[in-house]
C-alpha cells in the first residue's frame, strides 16, 4: 500500500460551515423568504428571481436541507455512498466494506445509484447532500464540473474510490486501473497473442474504463503491435453483452486470438459464446477479465483476471471518512491498495 501525505495546512472539511439559505439570499440580493418560496413553490417567483437564486445557490454550494424540515442538526450519523450500479457485485463489495468500517461508530450508509450517467450523478449528489450526510463516498472521479463544485463546497469529507485521480476532490482510495490493464495485456502478448480485442464501458462516462483502455493501448504499442480501433467494443455491463461483443469481434477480425474484457461479466459471456461456437479457450482465443468476481474461479475454463481489493477499498474509505469527521489531519490524500493478476485457465 502506498500513500501521499496530506498537506498540513489542509482545512478541516468536517467542521467547516455549510452554506445556508441566508448565504443564498445575500448572494442573490433577495430576502430569505423569497429564497424559501422559490424552493417550495418556484412558480410563485419570477423567472429572473429564480435565475438569480439558482445562480447564487450554485455559487455558494447551497443544497436544501431535507432532514426534518430543516430543523435537524447540520450533520447526521449518515454517510452517503454513490455507485454506478447497485446490482453489480463489484460495487456491492465496496459498499459492504464501507458499512463494516462505519457501523462500529454508529454511522449508517445512504446509497445512491447513478446508472453511469454524469447527469444522474449530479442529481443524486444534490439529493443526498440535502440529507446532510456526515461524509460522502463516490465511485470514480469522472464528475461533471457542477458535481465537482457541489462536492468541493459541501464542507464534508469526500472520498473517491476505485481510482487514483491526480487531484482528488478531497481524498481517494483505489489502485491504478492503467497499470492493471498494462499487466493483463502484457500477459496476453507474452502468451503469443497478436490480435487482441478489448471490451469496456464508454470511456467518456467511466474514468476507470478509460484508464484500462489506455493501459491496453500502451501495452500493445510497447510490444510493437498496432492499436486497432475496430477491436475495441463499448458495451453495457452484462454477460449477454460479453457474448455479443465476442461475436462482433470475430466478425470484424476472424484471426482474433486474444480478448481483454474490463469486467468479468463480459469475459464470462465471451467464454460462453466460444463454447457455443466450438472455439477452444485458451487454445484458439485467450480471454481475460477484470475484478475477480466469484464466477471467475468457478467457470470452466476458470478465468484469468485482475483481482481488485473491493472490500478493502470500501473499508479504507470508511475509515478515512471517520478520521476526517473526528478532525484528524494525519490521514492521506491518496491511498493505493494495489491489484493482483490472477492467472487461471482462460489465458
């Protein structure tokens, strides 16, 4: 595990004052009654006044308090967690780790689901901040400018998990997706594979998969192999989508002899499609996944993949939140828990 020390002068986000309705009124040049009316019954306020108040809210980072009609304390015993998909086991493991870290201190987790949408993420961030959480944990670092501003102005501890951005909003805990992808692609190349496909999510919406795609490209070019955009497939998460990706790639490149899937679900689907077509894995096509989910070890052939310490990531994120709530400035800004390449039968 490696880490970078926090700057000693970094202010204590947990104890900083959150923006209030009075701050909004002052910034917009209106009364608090007008701000309250706009929030409760916007149709009773002129369009120009709404515009000024909305701009003021964005400027000061104000989010309406949804707890007990605004009468509750400004900080609750709740930590918000935002993930792309609730049903995806990868994120469930991290949330479990987060909960395991928080529960002994009597904090609970309030969960939000973005469906891998930057617009959806912004809306959920606004909603969850309205419940005045004591801290917030969010998967990835691919946020819209508006979301980034909301999180920076929230005046609570924020942990981005599953990635290691150069400039995290507050703290981050994860691993190098790029280096993991380089390691797996190098393994496929070392096994004699030369026409290697890649399956991943939309890199514009998923920073982790963008880094995995970059690592795949870097490893190919380092080995003197051409990066062929035709061999890159963007897909929604799912086993069926892995089957479809394999079928597409074989149609595009009949000499396909390797496939790196940025999720075990896609890799499983690709293996199943090879079985259906009578294509030997790994003799004809070597297939590798990412995340080391439970099915990876149980498949036939078993799946070569990248093991991610998902529970540990969530657990460390929870402890970071608790440390910041307690006013500790001795924590770390970036915590790298590393990854492990698990070699099995498929590649």
